[in-house]
């Protein structure tokens, strides 16, 4: 439901705040006053095309903001949740159009695209005019309306679940068959790569260890000379450091016997002598081992070269190589059992397809029965609206492209909606072949056809707000009264905003708004005002008699409004 519409600097309106009521809202005014501006503003926040001409002359930008109560639309709430937009049952749609023609759109303060608005629009409002309808003239929506009318949504949901599982299974089978077709060549390639890794049996961290050992072997001579000289200076010869440190430690121990305060120093020097002696022994042992080994160096360099080859294929680390080895082994195992896997997938696919096909056939049969009833009901409504010769046919045909699809039932493509393509056809007059609803030439006929559909489907349509823009075109008298009553019936289930020139229709509204235009500073300006009681009677009287309101027209307006309440 639309709670409020705020407009700023849009075409002829510098500022507008329109607060609609639940039920039947009507918008009236003189021709050219700007009634269509309100519909244009609403269309813009529903994702309509923005242009520089929509910005009021002298303004930098136009801004339209709409507040919707979406608590009654589970689908709208789900779409907002999926987009990560917090709503708590309310949605503020804001559209800003700059004087350059560029625009921005926001959902609850979050920047979004016009495409996102267009996807959400059918859940918020359905705009029907002589030229367009957001939902009912779009054939892609007709199947949904038929299923709601026939109470077939649960059956379609069950079928959709089966088809979703079938699609996933078919994709898995397609991949398995592709694997099977290239099995021989792929198996040989995978086995070759696996053998290359297993031939080296790399270990995590091995390259770092080999690099360190290679570095030692490359500098073995220098390391031997350095450690040999160090061992000699520390613990060999007359001036060995360890011998001198031992003498110092002995002298300090003797001094500590005289003065105990030197005991800590004596122990520290003695500890240094112990550690230095141990270091000298380790260096001497290292010097004995530090010898060149060309064969071992060659062996290390060869292994590092081969390991680096594996890194170029599977790297950049040996951990990556080991992970690749695990993947290759798993793939080789799959390849060895691919034939039996394909056979099992085919068996499962065929069994599930048989179940889904039976569901689709039953659903299609129910749709055909419901389609006959729906067509007859809409035709009856059209007769009530002054189109007694009109006939509506709910055309149900098999989905085309079955010969190219992977999921086929009786030659028709099977999708999550089933095997049917549905479109509403209408014959405006006897003797004329039914044509698609979207191709009707007469705007008045289209408007009344949409009204008839909405009246029949009033409990089924997803939109919270229905907008009827001049559905009274080309009618009057008793037909206008019937149109008013029909819109009133729709308003029992949906919020309605109707733009009309006919008093018999306006009389049925629960909330009445009047659009007026005036010149301010040489610039035309439109405004919208809600009217009640005497002001409303005066407006209905103006619609009856024209610019001059008479006592007779006032009495007639009062009678119209009172009769509409009965």
C-alpha cells in the first residue's frame, strides 16, 4: 500500500505531499491541470525512465519519494531481504533526477539501480492507463494470475522443486558425460602428472632444507678454514683463549676465598670458560666435517631443479604441489568410475523426470479448466462495463523450444512453471479473432479490459496499489456508474488510485483529491488538495456541469455520492 507520495520540482509541481487512504482514492481536476503528473511521479519511483524534461524549470533537480507499507506482500519482503535491505514492513523509494537528465535511486536509503526498482515494481503498484500497464499487459505475468485464480500455486511450487532438482542433476550429468567423452586422454594426462609428483615424493619444507645444505656445500672450503682457525685460537696453542680464561677463573676463585664478595664474579668467569670450551669443541667437530662433497652438491641441485619444475606446474609452494597431488588422485579415481557414475545419474534423472512430467501434465490439465472459467468470468465483467460483445480467451500453449531443451515433456520444454505458456487474448467485438491483450488498439477498451481482469483477480493480484489512469475514456452514463462500482469492488481488496473525468466514478471514492493549476511568476504551477464534504460535492458538481456550478448540479452531485454509498 502507498502511504505517502512526496514530489519536489517535478514538471509543474514545486512541492506536493499526497497521503492516500486504504481503499478507493480518486484524483480529479480540469483538463491540463496536471493529474497525469502524479501518475508520472509514481511511475518514476517504480523504475520509469528519467529525463531532463521532468525537472521543473529553474530547478537543479527533481525529487520524488514514496513510502510503501509492504507488510502485506511476502514476495516484496523476501526481495528486500535477499537484497540486504532492512525494511521492518516499510519501504521508502526515492528517485532524484538532475537537470542534466541523470538520475539516482534509493531503497530505504541504499543506492540502487532502476532495474532493481523495475523488478520490485509489480509487488508495489500496478499502473494501468490507455498506454501502459506494469503487470497485466505483460504476458509473462498471465500464468501467475491464472494459477492464483485456479488455486494452483501449491501444485506449481511442488513442480518447481522437482524441476530445480532436475536442473541440478542434469547439469551434473552433462559434466559427467563431458568427462566421459575425454576420459582416455584426460586419464593418461592425470596419471602422468601424478606419476611425476610421486616420483619425487616431495616433503613440506624440503626446498628450504635443500637450499641451506647446498649453500653449506658450495662454501665448504671457506667454512673449514674459518672454523679450523677459530678452534685453534680458542683451545689449541700456547696462547689459547680457553687456557687463559681457565687461569683467570682459577685466580679469581682463589681471591674469592679471601674476599667472598668476588665469588659471583669468579663463578661468572668460570661459567664463561665452560661455555667457551664447549663452543671450541663444537667448532672443532664442525671443522672436521666441513669438507667439499661434489657428488652430494650435484645431487641436491638436481633434486631442487626437479622440485622447482613441479612448482612451475602446481606451485608456488610445495604445499600447493601436495594439494594438487590429492586433487589429481581424486580425479583419477573419478575417471576410473565415470561410466558407472553416468549410468547412475541417468537412472536418477529419468526417474525424477517421470515424476515431474506427471506433475506437469496434471497441472496443465487443471490450468486449461481454470482458463475456461477465468475467460468466461472476465468476459462477463466486460459486459458489465459496456463491452457486451467482448470475449476473453485464456490461451494456453506448450512451451516452445522443446526440441532444443534438455528437459522435455510431450514435446514441450519443461521449466519451473511447467510446460505451459499462457497469454490473455481478447476479442473486443463479435466476429473479431481474439488478439493479445497488449495489442488492443483502443485505449478505452484496454483500460476496461484491465479493470475487468483486476476485478476478477482482485483477491489474486500481487500489487498493493492499483492505479487506474483515465479508465473512463469513451464512456459515460450507466457504463460510468458500472465502472465506478467495479473499481469500488477492486478497492475492497486493494488500495486504488483512480484518475477520472467522470463524476459517477469519482462519487464512489473514499478519499477525493483535486489537482489545480495556476500561474505564479510566469511559471505554471500544479497543486493537489484533498476535498471533503461541501468541497467534494462542489468538485463532483463541477464535473457534472462544467465550469459553472449550479444548484441543480450540486443536488445531483449530492445524490451521486449518497447513491454510491449504498
